[in-house]
C-alpha cells in the first residue's frame, strides 16, 4: 500500500464528533486509521481508495448517501465512479459496501467485507466487487 496523499491525522474530538453524529462506536481499526491520516488516498497497484476526511463525512451529504442509503456512512471513492460506505445497524458498523455513485441504494450495493482492515486490504478492487 502506497500513500498518494497522507494528510495529518484527526484528533479525538473530530473522531468523537463522527461517532456522535452517526450514533456509533467506531472499531479500533478505524480509530487508528483516522488518527494516523484524516482523508488519505492510498494506492495498491490495482486499486485506489480516496478516503473522505471526517469533516467531509459529517459535514455534507456526499452524493446523497444519507438520503438514498439510510444507515450508511460514506468512507471513500474508488476512482471509478463508485463509493464505498459502512452500513450501520444497532450502533455498530456491520459491513463495508460498494455502490455506483450514480445509482445509490442498498439493492445495488455489494458487500466487500464486515471488517475495516479486510475492506482496505481486499485483494479485489471495489469496481471488481461491484461487477462480480
């Protein structure tokens, strides 16, 4: 994994604000991720993940995700017109999904993983998962 862009990490106040707005407790792996870099772009050779900063996630309705996908929290773009979201249920993240940003909805979304680090390190690109 190569960082193309690696902004400074988020502080605990910003992370807590995200948890409060989405009424969740973030898993340790996500806390660590955002505390190291808030909104990085990472490249794996076969895929790129353009993570949103915390202020982007809680500050705006990215692509209408809040409206079209209740219970979703935007995570990143894949550089191919797709958005990756975390599905929230019962105050926890229960999966990481990919969906075409021009055709949002849970019916169109495909699961990538139930765990954040498995999502990040998936051996397939979000585009490949979506079109499988």
